[in-house]
């Protein structure tokens, strides 16, 4: 699509992602998202630090890379500024979805499956990681995501997993839209390209299947820290 | 291969030194603020002290990742050595000694009883200063001798 062929594309996708959640952050009656900014930004900062370091290493090793045609051209530590923003805007929007469904969906439909599903998915991911240890993206992504899920099952044992999966499922709609464009749907070249030697080569549309679990890890890590800091704030 | 196995075990035991050193001079020093709630318990399952697991996970992750991305070179085995130490530390310190999980509750090996006794001695002191027995897997001989003496037949 002609109108997407701009060096502002990735920046615009960031703005699009955060637009409505940011606009609705200031109402106090239902969610009071701004009142939760303390725990939220602590969670975003810690999770972001981990993802940025990982991202820098993968970018420098050519596991993936960024297309300058769709970037404003400002790099910080080898990462485009838009990629830095990604680790802020995406969690900001996804935790907003989480808060909204907690407030407006009365029932926790997935409460019972939250823990067993985490165990099952965690085991599958860790096994797939070990089976694909020569593919850097598959290995590290599945290991981190699967390991983190197992840590939730065995150690943290939180009661928000049902709510998490419910809101992540909603978030996936936005994920397929934004990440679809990022990986090349509807544009001439992908904004983010992937070296297929380092992933399974299975794509959902243009999106590498690993990305679904990368997103899950990103949001779950943010949510776990967010809930932890929220608990601290109360006590 | 032998070289890599050596690197792995050397790293493992170097981490015991690092744990002792960090515990004595950093945790009971500059970062006492993170370690304090391990000596003076506060409500809740997690302790600020658990942050040290995350801190020590960083070098393990980075060594392993760089090693694997460069044809599984020696850095992989440094990373795995740190990881192995972290797992053992967790099992010994958090499961066997502090019983944060009800896993294998019936271990009576004199070696583990010595470790537990030594660590309890460390915990006699609630404050930052005047600590003793900062090691985890390597503790003074007297605790082993005591454990052997009190062993039930």
C-alpha cells in the first residue's frame, strides 16, 4: 500500500499502538491507569532492559535486522529508536487491555486452565528449544518463554494467569495487525527482517511463529512485575 | 572436550568463591539493602534478596548466548557452569536449608546437615556486621565433624 511506504512507518505503528490506551489513561472512574503508572513504568523499565540487551545482541549477530526505508534514522546502541519505543508502547497497551478486561469482564473464564496450560506450554516450549538449539531465535525465545512459564507454575504460582491468557488473546488481534505490517504484510519490504537460518521458518502470514511467544514473554514479564509492584504499593 | 569439562567445573567452583565474596563484601556491604530481608524476615513469599538470582543470571545468560552464537566455544561452558551453580545454590539454600518449597524433605546426608548447620550459624546474626560463615557449599570442617558425630545409626 502506497501510503505505508514512509520512513515514519514504524514510528506510526508505535503511536497507533499507544494512542487509545494513552488517551484513556486519564479517566479516574473505571481504571485510573495513570494512578498505576508507578508500578507500570517500573515493570516496563526492568523488562525493557532485558529485551533491549537481547535485541542488541541479536541485531549485531544478524539474527534479525531493520529496514532503514521505514525508520526515521535515529539509532541508540545499534537499535532504531522505534524499536526502543516498541518495548514501551506494546506493554503499555497490553497491560491496559488487561486492566480493561479485569474491570469490565466480570468472570475470570480461564481461571482453571491458567496454571495447567502454563505447565503444558512451558514444557513444550523448553523441549522445542532444546530440539532446535542451533537456531538462535527459536532456542532463546522458547527457552526464555517456556522457562518463565515453568517458573510461574512451580515457583510464583500467581492467580492472574487466567486473566493474562484472556487479555493476551485479545492483544493478539492487535499483534497480528501491527506485527503483520512490521514483517512485511501490505508493504514492499519488511520493516523487521529475520534470518531464516535462526528460526523455524514457520510463518503465520508473514509473522514468524516464534513472535507469538516472544510477545507472550514480553507481556507476561511486564505483567508479573507490574502485579508485584502494585502489591508493594498497596502494602 | 576435556578442556570444556574443565572450564565447566572450574566455573562452578569459582562461583562458590564469587558467592562467598559477594555475600561477605557486597551483600553484607553496599547492597545490604537487598539482603537485609533475608536476615530479618518480612511477610510475603518473595524477598528483595531474590534479586540476586536475577543479577547472577545475567552473566550466565550472556556467556551462554555468546558461546552458542560463536560455534559453542568456551564461553558456553562458563555460562553453563554459572547456571549449574545457580541451580545447586537454589536447591541447597532455598529448598534444603530455608525450606521455601516442600521438596525432598527427608534428606539426612551428613554433608547437607553440615551445610544447614553452618548456614544457621550465619543466620544467628540478624544485622549487617559481625557475620560469620559466608560460604554455601564449602563450609568449615568443624560443621562436618559435628554432623558426623551426631549422625543417627
